[in-house]
């Protein structure tokens, strides 16, 4: 894998090339200066495909394999990936140069509103250099860890990576090289530092030239039968599935009959083309190229990310595909009105085509009705998915409090035989096994990195300790900033940790995390009871030390949400048979003494006793129906401050 590494875009940028070749580790080389003396006809070719020309189909056969470069841009959030992509699009004439070119490849409304990239986007750039015509297939990727699956899929269609690293002005090339070698020991490095600025457009052309020089062309065979990898897809209401494909062998064109290696179904190709950055039809797509393909797939199950497409009657060995995403956060999703169940089901199916990292399992609740339990890569991923459902499909949903996947190590051979494995994963709190059945419980942990001004260090450390975090490292970045590394239980940060961190640091602290496996924990299942009856939707898994505070908070929230009845309602939090918290909703009380204007006290006592007996009987036979609004308040994703 070849990787071009550049620094952030605020103080002037630097670029380094990371190559998996035979180059010497750590050797510094300057980037070539731009060739200004190229013939005018070749410079004009950069803008060969104007907006008028693009209405016609492009002839992609003019690009030989040797003149194709497929690469991604990778960086952390807000490090300038999209800004660099905008400049590259302008430089190659793909888009007109205007002041309004901001986040051109970020097409989703949620991306515009949040200012972050959540979907990898592809753009084919046509560029002339030293008299040769090049096809540069660029993939702009998300930077947040919650969307790492997008990045991993994008790499399957690339032979190199442009890695943007935000660093201080005084950072040295070898320092950056050593930093990344700590994570990728097999990566050979040729750091090449040059100041560039994507914001101002300074020396950005050198990036394109470095891509051409340093990243190798794809190793493909156009004479072999078609073999195309589906690395992304979207759903169009009228045309069906639009698959983003990378061709590893062969050629595909309109009218070809292709077969899905996953479903074995035959489809006829209706259209092929490239993204420039919008869809631009082509006569054919050739091995080594990245583009889109429409083949009349109307059923969402017919388009699988990682699937291999090949020509009918010309079977090939399927490509490896992708490793399944590992969900880190689970939440229940239900339609606000059960009459909208089918519409919501269709919306979720279509959206998961575009975001295949979401796992979907059917679920049901006595209070909320039929729904699903969805798995996400993180809390931001969950919020973005919910926002996209509302914006793109006009779907309103009830999203329950996020939970994390716990594990339990079974203690007896009989249970292991029953579950067919010794270690089971629990994603639904109601299925949490009793302590007598397991030898130990495991909870997921993450390695969190916090960067904060040093004046807030004490408050941040107190917050982390309150969340059961274990400090691993503390580094002073400069005179004013501190980097803290903590090992967090995942369930301690999925709801409101980020908001709390921002609040106590006046918005200056940043937080990121990565998966760190599982650790042993003292976990308990806490039931919520209404007049002695367990409410399954409110069952919670908590750490033993926090059971009382969490149970008390849920009981108080339920007390404020439940409507009063003619009988008293006891709200209890229990661990097994032990009650750890209680609140009471007082009953409505009729004044049975209103007609008594004096007389003997025994008459009044008799009326009050009869009323008490009636309420006691009513409490035994009366059913407590928890309104939807009450569940929404208790199960809402934001915790009350």
C-alpha cells in the first residue's frame, strides 16, 4: 500500500509519501516542481470534459492501465480532507473554481449540517501531466472513528492513500514516519516534506504529481473475464440499486448480462459510468477503473456490499469481500405509530444498503410494539443514521437508550451444550443470564484520547474517574495543551460523556476513542417494577457500584412521567429480589367525608376504612398501562442534566 502523508491545513501543510516498495526507510526526497512548459493542447485536455461535453458518454478506453491511479484521502475529523478534495477537483477542471466550493463531495444534508463527512464519495479526475492523459480516481473518506468501516471499504478500490496529518509547524518528517510505523510495522516510508495549503491552493498541484509518481497503477487484466467488486451502493426510487464498483478484471458495458456471486441472480446492465463528481455515463468500464453500475436491482437484498459481479456463463473466483462490521452500540428502534411499521421497514432496508455497517434484528415490545434492535459502530453513527431516516425518508422513530454488547462466560458443561459456545454475547438486557449460570461477565472497553487546555485538566480527570476510567498516559503537547489517555468502559461514554466533557471544558476539549476489547466487570441486571410487575422495556445492565444511583434516577423519571391512578403505584428498582430504589405515585383520593357534617367519629372511620379496602383491592386487580410518552421520556437517548 502506498500512502501519501500531508499535514493539516491551518499553518501551512507538509506532504510525505508512504510507499510499500523497495525505497530506503527514512530517505528524504523533494517533490518535483510543476511542469509549466507543457504544450497548451495538453493543458487544455484537463478541461476536455466541460459541462456541455459531459452530456455525451465518455470513452474510457483511452485510459490505459499504466495511466490510472486509484487513491483515497484519509485524515481525522476537521483536518482538511474535504478542502483538499475541493482543490483537486478545481485543479483538474472537474468543477468550476468559485468561492462556493466547500465540501463539494459531501452530498448528504447531515454532512452539510454537521460539517463532517459520513459517507465515502468517489470522483474521477482527468489530468494531463508531461504529455500523458491520466485518470485519477479519488475517494474522500470520513474521519470519525464511528465511520471507519467506510474507510476500510474504500481502501479495497485503491492502490494508495493520501494521509493528512494535522501537526505543529516544527514537526519533522521522520517524526511523522515513526508515529505511523508504530501502528503499521510493515509499512515502508519515504517521507517527502513540502509546505502546501489546500485552503489557499498553494502547491496543491504537487499532490497530483506525487500521486502519479509514487502510487502504482492497479494490477489488473482486461483480457480476463469480468470481475468487479461492489464496495458501496445507494438506492434510487426509480432506477433501483446504484452500485459503486472497482473492476479487477475484464470489461463491462450496457446490455451485458451479469451475475451476482452472492445471490446467483442474473441482471442486465442498464448503465455504466464514472462519478465526475456527479454521474457521467460511459460506453464501457475497463479493469483498473472505478465507477458505477445500474442493473435493475429493485430488491434491496440483491445488492450486497462486498459482492462480486461477473458475466453470465463466465464464472470467476469471487473476490474476498469485506469483513463484517463489529457493532459497538445497540439501540431499539420503533415507529411512533405502528401503522407506519412497513414504511419504516422499507426505509431502514434502503438506508442499510448505503450504510452496510448497521446490523438489524427484529424486536418487539409490549409497550412500543414491533420494531428492531440496531447495532452501530458508535454513538455518532447512531445519531447520523437516525437523522438520515428523518431527512431522507421522512420517518419519525422512537430510539431507546443505547446499550453495549456484553459477554458472559458460562460455568457449566450443560449450559455450554445448550448455547453451543462457552462465551455468549448479550445485546438485549432482558436476555442477561443470572450470576449462578456464569463464571464471569465481560464488558467492552475503549481507549479514549482527550486533548484539553491544561487549565481544565483537573476537572477532566475527575470526570474520567467518575466514569470508572483508568488513566494510561498523560502528555503535555505544548505549554497550553494536555493529551490524556484513559481506558473507558464503553457503557460509561455512550450516552452523555461527550456533552459533559464539552460543558466542563467550555467546549475546548476534544475526545476520540478506539476499540480495546473486553474486561472483567461486576455487572448486574436491574429490573424496574410497577406494583411488583417487571417492565421488560426498562431492564438495564449496570455496574454493581452504580446500580443504586442509576435505579434511583430511572424511578424518579418514571414518577414524573406516569399519570396518577385511582390507586397507588409503587415504582421499584430491583436486583434479583433486593429492592434498591423506590418512588411512589400517589393515588387520586375522593373525599368520602364530604357529606359528614358532624356525628360520631366512628362513622367517619368506617367510611375511610371502606375506601382503603377498595383501593387495596383495586391495586391488586388494576392494570398499569404505561403511556408511550412516558416510555419516550425514560428511554430517551439524552440523560437529564
